[in-house]
C-alpha cells in the first residue's frame, strides 16, 4: 500500500474506499454482505453508493481498537468490499467452499492498513463500539459512525454530538439526534440498522472532529437489505440476520492496533 490510498493483496481481490451497489432496475439482489476496514484517520470514510430510498443498512460484528491522541500518520483510506449477494433464496457470489480466498485477501488488506500506521504509544484507545479501556464509552471521539444517505455526506463530531450521559451507558439512540446517522450499539435498546429515507451514498467512518492524530483500524461487517426486491413477508430483522449469516462468516479479525 505504497500510496496509503488502497490495499492490494497477492490474490485477485483488490479493495478500494468505495463501492456502488447495482440498482433495483438492473438486478434482483435484495441483500448485500459487505466488509469495511475503517481507518481511524480517514475523515471521509468508506463509501457505499447506490443505496435506494427504503433500503436498510446494518452492522453485524465489529473488531479492532484505535488510538485517538497519538503521533500523526499519513492518511490511510478506508477499504470496502462486497463479499456476498443474495437473490431469492440463493447466495450469488460465494459458498462456504469459496470463502477462504476472499477472507485471506481481506485479512491481508487489513494487515497492510495497520502496518501503514506508525508505531506509537496507545493513547485514548476506543474499540469500534466506542468503549474505552476502563469500560466506559467515549462521547467525543472513537468508535464507528454510520452516516445514511440523508446525511448528505460524512458527518463528524461537530455535526452529530453524543450527550455526555452516554459515557456510562453506551451509544444508545436516546443520546444523539436521529435520522441522519447512527452509532452501532450492541447493548439492549441499541441500534444495529437504520433505513435510508432517500437515495444516495452511506459513509462509514470513525467518530471524531480531528483525524490527524488517530491511528488504528476497525474491521466491520456490514449488510444492505433492499425490501423492494425481497421475498414477500420478509422483515428487516429476518432479512438482516440472513444476510449476515451468509459466507464468508467471521472473517473478522482484530486488527493489531498500535
């Protein structure tokens, strides 16, 4: 990753910082499983374009830690890749037997991203859920933020603020304004998916206002559910669970944050 803008592996899989989903007019896909490597110092984030009004974007597993007050590093862009699609009841891209190469390629890409950051003493560490080493939750920086198409772009700490009470209670939706973005939260009452109320691009990035001193990578499992193409009677909960269960499963690793 010599230019800091992409991660290439020795396989045929190449990752970039943006993808575009096929339109509902061109395909019958109703589910997309997507892997995102969130670089903590990329203020734009990973871009998922081609979302349509009524689509849902959701989060499954997340791993990794990042530091939010350490030595400056060259900009490292996020990476994103579709790893599976579903039409009807048929998985369209990978089966379990074909999953290993893409998982290996993805993990190699994450490793390249992490190595691109300079070594430094970990300071203000937060995991992808925003949790700190002492078990609290940061309210000013750290963790993952999902910006919906109706946000009009990537939002930062100055655009969507967490209430200070979230520091001991997690990133529940009652602690920030709703509608444009959400903080993935795996606690009771937390949000793991939300609806795109207009067509456009979603951004997945680290939550912060100043990205220059951040180091580290989050590994995030993402899905998009398109109700307009789904089998009759499918609910968001059922659809998202099915999409996230598609292979490759738990290619998630913890990037070795420094």
